[in-house]
């Protein structure tokens, strides 16, 4: 099955190459199924459409291929994961108002946002699971990729917190 996702990296000093050399290294490492984006200075975005047995295999193999090609690049984010209501609506072909109405009318069951404010942000996988539970149709590959992207991003965030601080926080929050 094909899985579509994006991996974003901050390029290390050794990887700030010209675009042709960067794409050659990525291709040699097996990233021939990715569209390379260099729109942000010092970063690379890789839009993959990868064939794999499951979403986890697709994402993890792509992460390994990029690590081989760009060993000093710092992983930033896997997408799709962090979304606003408009993103969810666009993905599912619904109106933003419809998604907002679901959020407001089912506040007790709707997943909590990762960031709340003028523009709230959710983990896509959690919102999709809520919608599936409400009998909305969600393409299985999209839901699977969103779940794996969320777990990859959470693991990245955890790795940035020193172990002692993370353990103290987990005990305090009983998680």
C-alpha cells in the first residue's frame, strides 16, 4: 500500500550543499520516492509517497534512509500530525464550520488540543479517531500515517527532555 507523509529536517553544516548534490545523496540512500523541498533556508522537506506493508514501516524506513543520506541533519517533524480545524476539514472534504460544530457540540469527547489559543492545534490521529467513532469515513492509510507521525513526533519531543526531568514530570503527572 502507498503511504504519503512529509519529513522535515534542519540541515547540518556538512549538508548545506547545492540542491543537485543534496538530491543525489538522498537518491543514493533510497529516497527516490520523495519530492525534495528547499524553500526554507537551512531546511529540507521531503514529501514521500512510499510503498510499504504498513504506515510504520513506510515512515521508519524513510527516516532511516534520510539518516543515511544526511547523518548530521536534525529531524524536525513528521507530517501529517499537527493540524487546525481547517486542515481537518480540507483533508476530509468537509467545511471548517462542520468540524468546529463537532468540536463544540462534543467537547467532552473531542480530543484536547496540543496548543489552545486563537489558532488551536490538535494531533490529526486523535481527531481522525474521534471522527471515525462518530461514523465519518476516513481513509485507512491517512489515519495510519497520522498515528505513526504523532508517535514519531512525541518520541522526538521526549528525547529532547533530560531523563531525570522527564521521570519527575511523569511521576508528578502520573503518566
